[in-house]
C-alpha cells in the first residue's frame, strides 16, 4: 500500500472500489503492522462512504429517469 495512493481521493466509483480491494487484500494478508492496519481501515471507511454516495447518486438519477418515462417527458442531463 503506497502512501501516495492512500492520500489520493478517488475520482470514480471504479477507482474507489479497486483501492478498497487493495486495502482488503493487504489487511487480510496479516502482514501489516497495527498502525498501518488502522490507517488502512480508516481509509477503507472513507472509500466505502464515497462509494455509497456515488451509488445513491446513481439511484436518484435512475428514479428520475423512470419518473420521466411515466409522463412521457424526456430528461437530458450531462454525464459526469
């Protein structure tokens, strides 16, 4: 687990998910000292919160599209 990666904020769900996979693998290896294990856990919690926020955002967009389909209107929103 590199220090540079630990300090970067993920820009996408996929990047956050990949980083979570790295953290889990490192934590499960049993090779991390306690201080690094705690740091990995804290980073993992932040990544989980980021992923949850992204998933909620997507859910809201899908619900908006479904609602628009019911009344026949068309919604156009830029993709991030």
